[in-house]
């Protein structure tokens, strides 16, 4: 199950400070896109986002990692380059091996969860005391295409942050051999993170593509392509059933680019 935790000066700002370290050009593009989400203040000083309900999700889904391995080309072709091996879960996966959940790894005074909420939600209001915490907003869920109205005070877990390649899956396919710093980077890589419908995220848990795919058929090609791009970038492998399931999905969309997601139908 994916983690869903949340947590200066009261002024409006045009964007987030500083690119995420080690995340590459794709991550920088995602962070720069945040500037489009903040437009002004309410009369009480609460910040208000301005993007339309469908735009933020589309932007997050379409951002690719052209500067990194797996950032361009056919996902189907890239899949053929991934090693196929059995899972390795010894020692067993533990969440704390990937660092404190939602750390402020880019030192912009805002944790990763709120960075992603800023990026993926629209019509947001922000807590003025910390200029970070997203209080309300609207999400076009990339997995179901549903519009979710997020209100942190009523139900913070209605929107959760999904690791597209789950941390436990990464652990079982190579990350157990990484350094602590590499695992922390992976857990907070914006290109491996999407704001999604909470119940859908819980149902996904740590399952790979042979066990779970987005409920919306129009989202499946892009989802699998992103997983392949990330596994290529981080030198992770796939298990045989996972590779077969990915191939089946991508045969319906053989020109789908690796890593770059498109808006679901």
C-alpha cells in the first residue's frame, strides 16, 4: 500500500523553488510546470490555483524524461532490453529502506507529497502559514478519469500519491542492492509519482503489471510505458509474467513512447 501522509511567509508565489536533485531534465520540467498552478490569493491570504480541471493531470501525464535512459522511443522496443529475472526479496522489503516518507529532498521547504499535489491538482488552495500544504483542490484521476474534489480537512486520503513503480516491486527487482541515497531518490522522483484516487491506489498496492492495470483502458498503455521507462532508467529488471503482461498491453499501442504518458481516454 502506498503512503499517503501530508503535512515561511504568507505570500503568493509563481512556482516552486529549486529543481529536484538528481532527477534530470524531466523532473525539472515537472517542477517548472508548478508555476502554472498558482495565480493569486483569496482575500484571506490563502493561495488559489488557476489551471483548468483537466490540464494539470494531462501535464503530469505527458511529461517525459527525454534526458534520461528510456525517455524516448518505443516502450515496446525498450521492454525487450530489460533483463527478465525472478524476484529477489531477501532481505524482505521494508518501507524505511527508501527513507522517511515524503522527505523534502529538493530543500524547497515543501515535502514531496505536497509538491506532487501542487503539480497534479488544479483550483488549489494552500495553507498560508507554511505556503506549502495543499488544503483543497481538484484532480482528474489518471487511472479512472474520475474528477475528485480533494479536501484535506475532510478526507486527506481521498487523493494519494502513487509510486508508478511500487517501492516494494523495485526492491524485489534490484533496489535491494542500491545505496540508501539511491533509494531515497527513487522514492521521491517526480516521474515515478502521480496523485491518484485513494481507493484505486490501495487496490493497486505493490502489484506489478501482471497483477494490476489502471481501470481505464485508455490509461494502460501510458502506465505500462512509464513503468518500462523507469525500470530502464534505474536498471531494474522485470519478472517473466510482468514482461508478458506489458507486451500484451503495448501490442495495442506499439508506437507508445517510453516514459511519456498521455491523457487517458
